C-alpha cells in the first residue's frame, strides 16, 4: 500500500514559536485588565453613591417626630438635622425656635402645628437672636465621675507634702523636753509637793479628806511628788518594814497599813502569804480602801481590855504607820490602831527626824494611849524608826482622852524654806 501523504492541512494553524515581543504583549494585556477592573469598580461606586443620595433624600423627606414642650394645646415637632456642620447649625436653630415657642413667642407654623424644616433661615436667626437676648443659656456643668473611697484616701495621702511631714516631725520633737526644761519641771513638781505636804500637816484629817474629795488631782500630785522625793532618800521606810515583817512575823499574819499611798507594802507582802489591809484618804487602786483613819477604821475591835466576852474581837497582828502621822489630830489614828490590834500586837512607826522636838515626849504620848516602846532606831539621817507593843491599860474616860489627844504638837509639821 502506498504510504499516506505527509502534507500539512492548510486549515490547521501552526503553533507559533517564541517571539521576542511576547513579553510586551503580556504586560499590555495586564494593563488593560487592570483598567477594566478599575472601570468596573468605579461603576459600582457610582451606583452606591447614587443609592446613598437617594436614601438621604428620603431621610430628609421623612422627618423624625420628637416630643416637644407643650404650651396650651400646641405640640412642637422638629425634623432630624442632616449630618455635617450645616446640620448641626440647623439643629441648634430649631432648638432655639422650640424654646421660643415654649416661652409663648409668636412664631408662625404650619396648619398642623409642625415647624417646617425648609423655612426661612433668616427669620429663624432673628428669632433665635431675640430669644437669646432675653434668656441667657446657662452652660451645663460637666459631669464628674464618682470616685471610690480608696481613691479619695489615696489622694489625701498624696496631698501630704514633704514640708508637712517635716512639720509633724518637728512638733513631735518639740514634745521632748531638754535637760534644762526637765530640771525646771522637776523643780515645779517638787515645789507643789512641798506645798501640799505642808498643807496636810497643818490640817485636820477631815479638812484633808474634803480637800482630796473636792480635787482628786491633789492626791495624785502629792504622791507623784512623793515618789520623786523617795529617789533622793538613802533608804525607803516601806522597804525596811517589808524586810522586818517578812523575817519576824509568821505567815498569814494580818497587817494594816495606815496612810498606804500606792499600797507598795501590800504589793510586796501579799505574794509572800501575808494579809495586808491598806487604808488612805483616796483609793487609787484595788488594794486601797478609802477612809479617814483618824476617825474609825472599818475593822472590828475594842478600846477597853476588860471585855466580858472571852473571845477577843481584834484580828490585826501589825499596824504600820510609814510617814503617815500627818494631820493635826494624828493621835486619833494611834488610838484606832490600838483598838484593832490583838493583845501584844505591834505598832511600827517611821517619821521624819526633823519633826521631833523631843523624841521622849513623842514616845510618852504614844505610850499614854496603851503601848510600850520596844525599840528605837535613830541611825538613819532622814527617818527615825519606832516599834511599840500593845499592852493592857485602865479604862480612860472622855476627859482623859481629850488630854491625851491634845499632845499632838510633839510632832511638828514639815515646813520648807521659802526659796
């Protein structure tokens, strides 16, 4: 068979080969496509803008109804302003128009009582200016957010400046006294103590009690000065009596402290097993019983020894008078001490040495009440110590007691030199 012809079909296009201008053609095609896309986009934008314009026109034709202020039977309604600055100006003018209508101004409106948005702007401006001249528009106060308590406290703390801190530190340092000021303060306190002390020595127990009751601060000032004086003494009589009682008296002994002050003796002996009853004109703590020890002690006892009852009423073993024989009727306290003491009980006395004009006269006055001197100690430069024992004596009538109690002058009052 004869082989088929290999001649090409004249209708069939041959695929062209690579041409040096193919890249330019591709670029031009891309440019044309981009232009076409831009035209399409611009066409959509025009359509959108056209639609938005139509919507705006519809919005202008359809006014928003708002509730207006009523005056009489008319209602004022306004249209919603357009966006932009022009719309804002129109909105402000319409508000002014509504306020004018509310105030009764004669502004013309349509038949239905609705103010037209397309009215004359010049008329509205004139009306607004007229209304503004008559009524001043008050600016609204800017609203401030509420602040919490923590924020306010932190603000107060932050308001403190370094200067205020220095002022507080300065005021705190001013409260500290200098050495000279402390010395002057002690001098004044000492002078007040001496004045009160001398007054008590020269007054009766009733007058002293009335003085303390009317002004309790006198008692506080006196004992504050007394504690200051004790620091300058070589020894404290209370410490002496504490050691003597603890070493010589049996446990559970009943001790009475007359003119106890702060009840220092009770604080030291009660923990050791002793019973201590403390008395003074004023009670400053639970240990102290307030009483006039020159009148009647709140304790059982009897003055006469020849009592028919075989059981004695006294319960006290020791009575202590440490610098407490102060009033002009101090011998009455010695009389009360004997009344409450058991037979053979002890009376211990410590007094300022300068008060004695004659020690023997003092011992004689105490003995006349019904005591016997056991010991006397004059070795201390500041104080003289005495120890008496209760003894039996005859019955004393009122005349005899009056004579005994009048011997109180054997102890002089403590007087201080005027400086």
